[in-house]
């Protein structure tokens, strides 16, 4: 019914283990389409609704009744409401993030894991840091086969929480992603595990998306199909799927296929631009679109074939273009796609602007993953929401001061220096308008000014992200007609090797000064103990939460501290931001203390 061959030499291969890729070239599955034709009734096939089971005869699955499916496929195809009109094209969006684990990977995984099960694999192994890992752990769980995932050391655990939920075994490897991938290959060969990943069988599953689009469009073919490229397997799958339908006589032409990569990881685009038919691996990559951050695309040649043989294009887009497109897509269409997926929108915008896509053309963007996969990316660009007291005046104040008219996201390099000395109030007003389209009243500008002056006093340049933090800090210290009762007049903290930290503080509470000192296991611990001591006559509280976040990069990055205090049944939260963790803790403490008073 099918055989495997080398994609480059076209020579048949006969694997003796469960590794379905060559050492340097990819392999491919060759289906016997005549046999397929003899098995299916084309008229019936044409009329039955899209569904993964309908496509089984076109897949390398021997025992169809044992296919491991979680009903991947049949994802929404949505006509754009606004973006298409503003671009002057007929834009359609294929929401592949609606697959079981939130990305299109599930289509390929269903086929890979089913093949592994057919072959009696005792385990699945793969190297991945993201969506592939989540998808394989999920289908392995469904198939009842253990799944081992090798990741380079240092991958944020949050990214792998889906894998852990499915009971996948994560092993961290000291080395790069490529080291992990090489090791997975060797383990599979040595131990007889099934090597999952961007190999021959996966592409067969990926191609079902092409079938589905044609079915959903009632056998009309879009003019352009736009796909993000990581390893190139997905775009290769689309090409193969359209070719299968073409050979079966179900369509009479193919869409022109457009591949999009991030500027910081664009090996395929380089080859296309230089009209080369090979892929040069990149020495390093740099993009926040993590699902397409690939230095050496295994299926790069298949991607080039898809683009070149359909007279398509390949284009790269910057991270800020991707983030802006992701936001526009969510805001104007109601679709929250992963940044790697939104790259397609950024690519189309660029091609339309360059006159490479004509007006009124039917353009289909493949939104490969769900935005919830990587919420961190969005938070980086977003302005943190303000905090208010539960009083209507606090809300109407923000509303009438134009707070909600400003931007909620900005797409600029946040680590760029904005001011290298203390800015004037005019500078602040101007940059607020420039960066955030925001105009705030005198009172807010004063407070922002004070907060920026403090950063300069610490000997630090003010970056865009510092600026944003200061604005947020000010918005979070709500306007309130009750004056602050608590302030820290001075403090001193010392630590040294092998000795406990020592802190002393002088505070002012309702006009009266108190001092206290204390030792602690570290500077912040000592400080909080001293503060607690200094406040003992005025406020009896418990510190119930202490959270620290580093905002920015480098040792001079801002530290954001949030504290929650509890007094009887009342809670109070305060936050502070400073390059100095002790200073940030003091601000947070003062804000939380004062909030008790404001609320009572
Ligand atoms: C894997 C992935 C891609 C890249 O697909 P390839 O087949 O590697 O080219 C793009 N977007 C998302 C969301 C992905 O998970």
C-alpha cells in the first residue's frame, strides 16, 4: 500500500529499526494512489464532511480500526471580518490551535503514534521543547505507550506542563537542542524505541489539513496558502496533500504556497532569496516565536519544493511585526493565535504592501497554534492593568483621564535606553504620547517623574521597560483622598559571608517616628522583620505572600516585588519596582500598609 524512500535520491529505503529518517536527508512515504482510488468511491468521498476518519485510506495506516485518534482535524475555517477588508483581499483563517493539544502537530502525531503502535514499539522517544512534546505525550498516553522527551537544560518548566500532565518522562540534557536531538536518534536506534518528530510519517498526518481545507471550501482552491515554517514539515504536508487531491482528480490546480519565517531563524527564506536548492543551517537563531525557532530545518528541502513548484513566495518577518500581527488578529477577529502562527498574518501584510498579492485574491492563513500555548510572549508587550480601590471614583477617574484610550500593548525593543539622565516632565509627557498614545493628568506625570528620578539616583539609564514599569507603578498606587500614614524615612541593610543579615529601619507612622532592627536569613528577611517590629504598636499583620519578578535582562534589571499582608480577615496587596530588591520590598510594604488604611 505504501513504501518509504529517500526524499533526495528517490531511492527506496528499508529501515530495520523505528527511525524513519536518513542521516542527512529526509525520507518520504509514497502511497499507492491507484490502490487508494480503487478503494474509495470518489463521489461519496467528495460529499462526506471533513473528518480524520474519512482520510484514513490516504494515510499509511494498516489497521484503520486501531487508529489512535482524539478527533484532531475538523478545525474551524473562518472568514476574516476586518483584516481582509483592510488589506483588500479575501482573507480566510484556518484555526489549527483548536486541535486536541492546541496545535496542528496532533494531525501528524496521530499518524506517528498509530504507526508506532502497529509496529509494537515499546516506547516513544523525541527531542522537543514545546508543542511537539505536548502532542506526543498526549497521544502516547492515549495509546498506552511510555513517552520519553529529551529537552536541553534550561527550558522553562511552564512550557512543559502539558507534557507532565500527560505523564510524559522529561529528561534534561546538558547541551543544545541539537545535542538532545542527536541523543534521541541514538537512543531510538540502540534501544528499539520509536523516534517521533519531523520524520516521514508525521508529514502524512500533516497533509490531512490540505484535504480538509478543500473539503471545507466545497472544492474551491484558495489562490494563496500561507504557512509558518519551522522544520518545514507542515508546509511540505500541505503541498503533498494538495498533490494527492490533484492526482485523485478532486481539484484541478494548487494554491500558490507562501512560507513565512522569523527574521532571526530564516534558513529556508535565505535559500529561496538566493535561489539555492539546499539549506545552510544557521550558526545561531534569535526569535521569540519559539515554535519556529529552528536553526537547521530537517524538512527545509520539502518546504522549498512546496514554494517553488507552486510559484509561491518565502518571506521573513521581525519579532515586533509578529507581535503586532498577533495582537491585531486577536483584537480585530477574536482569534488568539500563538506568535509563530501570527507570523503568517505579518507575512501577508508585507506581501500585500509590496504588491505581491493582488487585490481580491483568496488568501488562507494557517494559524498553527493557540495563543494560550505561550502567554508569556503577550505579557511582554502588554501594559499591566491598573489596580483601584473598590470605589466608583477610582474607575471613573481612569476612564475620564483617557487611560483606556491609550494602547494596551506596545511593540518596541523594551531594553532600549529612553533617557540617559533625569527626564523633565515635558519629556515624560511626550514619550507617554509617543509610545503609548497616552495623555495623563499633571498628578500622574508628577508621580512618574518621582519614580524615574529614583531610578536615575541609583545610577541607571532609563529603558523603555523601566519607563513602562514606572507608569504602571504609579497607576497601581491608586488616587485616593486618604493621605498615606506610613513611610520609610531611612533604612540600612548589611550582609556578609557566613553571617546573618542585619537590618535597621526608621519609619514614620501618622507623624510619629519609630525605629527597629532585626537579623534575618537574608537582607529581605531581615528588613521585613525590622519593619514588622517597627509597626508592632500600630498594625498587627502577617506577611502571607512575597513574590519577586525580574523585569528586563542583566544585573541592573528592575525587580518587581509584590507583598500580601493579612490582618484578621482583611488582606492588602502592595507592589514596588526598583533595580534594588530591598528598595522594591520597602515600596511594596509601604503600599500594602497604606492600603489597609485606605480601605478601612
Ligand atoms: C511546529 C510548529 C510550527 C512549525 O511547523 P514545522 O512543521 O516545524 O515547519 C509552526 N507553528 C506552530 C504553532 C508549531 O507548533
